[in-house]
C-alpha cells in the first residue's frame, strides 16, 4: 500500500533514487497509514476504532485565546498565482520543523504556495533495520506521516513535493533565496530529496525584517522565478528554534509564526499512538501527568552522563548546561508535588534512560518512557526521529511540562503548548543549569 497525501499524491518513505521513483514510490513499512487522516493495519489492530473514539480532536481546530485565527476553510485552499516556495530546512528534525513554520509564514507574506516535503531524520538515526528496507534507505519521515496535511491545507496554500512532481515539475529550482552566507551549505538537504539547484540563481537578501517594504521588494525581485527555494532557520523569525517569545508581540512575522504553530499539527496516526500510550501507560486517558525533556547539550556532553560518576570539571568544558545533571530531579519532584501529579513521562536519548531512571528511583519515582520497542510494535521498525515526534505529542497534552532551554525539541513543544492554549504556568524549562 502506498502512502497518499490529502491531495492524492504518493509520498516516498525511503531515500528516492530518481524522479520516477518519487512519483511512484511504494513504502510497505508505511502500509498501516492510508492517509494523513485515517489508520489501516497493523496500527488499526492495536489502536482500534474504540481507541480513536476516545481521542478529542477539538484542540486541533483552535489556537490559544491570545492568538485567534480565521475559521478553517471547508476545503483545501487553492494554489496561489505568485508561484511556489520550497523550504530548505536545516539541522535536526525539530530545527527543520521550526524552519518549516518560518517558511509557512514567509509563504503567506509573499503570496506563494509552500511545497511541503519529508523531514530528514536525525544524523545518527539508523531508520529501519536491515531486511526492513535498509537503514541507509530511510533517511526521512514522510510529511503526511508526521503532520496533518488536510488541516494545514485548510489554513494555508500548500502542496506536497510528490504532487508537484506528478504535475510535471522537473525538481529544478529556479532560484535559491537566502539571508547572508550562514546556512548556504544546507542546500544539501534539498539535494537529499532529489531537488536540484543546478542552474538556479542565488539571491542574497542579506537580512529579513518582515516590513511591508521588504515584502514588496522581494516579490518584485522574485517575480520571474516560479519555484524559489528559501534557506530558512531563525532568519524569518528570531529564536524560532529555541527561546521564541510565547506571547503576542505585535510583530507580524512573530505572531504569524505562533498561529502556524496551531495549524501545523501532528497526523491522526501519531496522535492515536500518543493517545493509546497515555491510556495504557500513564494511568488512563483522564489521569493527569507530568512530562519533562532532559537534554544534555551539546552532544559532546552525553558521554559524561553515562559515566559512573558525573565530573563537573569535564562538564564545564563540554556542556553548555553542565549543572542540568544536578538539578533536574529536584526541580521535577518539586513541580510534581506542587501539582499533585503522580505519573512522570520522560523524554531523553534512549541510552541515557537507565541513568535517569536510577536517579529518579532514589526519590521513589519510576519514570515512564515511550520506547523504541513501542514504536517498532506500531510501525515495524525503530527510529529515534519518529520516536521523538510521538514523544512530543505526549508532552503537548501533559498537565505540566519542563524542558531544556537549549533544545529545539523543547522549543517546539513549548510553542505548540502555547498555541493549544495550555495554562502559561504549566510550561517551563529547568533553571540553574549553566
């Protein structure tokens, strides 16, 4: 069974070898997902209609009271006459999600239809095991596997990469727009999805200020280019990847970014996985719970957490949040007691979980994790990147959440909790970590 988009186009799960592969890609490992809005076997066997009937989708149709939005359109919005915007997304999966939201904002400002595409996996993600498609073949997550294309398409003019290819696009970019030289190397992520910049004009807009004057200048400069790639990460919206202001500021692009956060929602399939996990492992569908994200940063810090004894001197040289190790348990316990929460859901790298469990065990708490085994049972293989997407959905709905300030994953969770109208005091980051 092939994966179909809301618009009827086939999407590719594995790394595609040719343009012909893109239009006809079949991904048996995604056979359980018939579309972004329905479930098929084997997921349906484990998340039956009785499970789905317990899922409330109302949060997906509104934003926080501060933002507001136009009512969802009855049907998918049409493509715009201004041309297409192809987002070139950078770094890890959640950095890419932040960049995608920036691109959606820019598409609205420039009057262009945004071409949405796969999210590339984390750099050390092995994807499906050998015999299940080949680790190197699965370098990305299908857009409609992760996100609800139908919901997004009723708020913004979007089209999938597969749909454009099926319509005859040759995957050649007409222009590549950027803001200075900082992220030019990230064009490699377009090439990884078989989209080429060969012959494309590179246009440097230097910096972005979201002014009406600049928008008109950009529209005029790009008028002759039908498909324009934009290299985006924290250049359309400051601190989009981490630290963005979670309040309406009156800054057009910033506030529009927060609106997008409520419109780029997870797919029904991933929501069903998270809902089932909550019901079965977090005390039942109505039981309140705490969620935390523990992220030693950067990756060079991870090995210190695995040692028998944590070395603060080494941590000072290798970690930007060297004191996180010493404070996260105490701060979590304090928050749980204040809110009278008994269940704790923890997100962290799988190989750090034994250490984290031992630390919480000393204070009488048994952390609950969404494991690679849980994911493998549902989709047929292990993937750290896809696991993280399910974890985020679980964290979105937690009664309280504490994250790690340096992390893009924490940032995306905080953005969507805000967009869903979660109480402001229920979302925070660990303090005194530096």
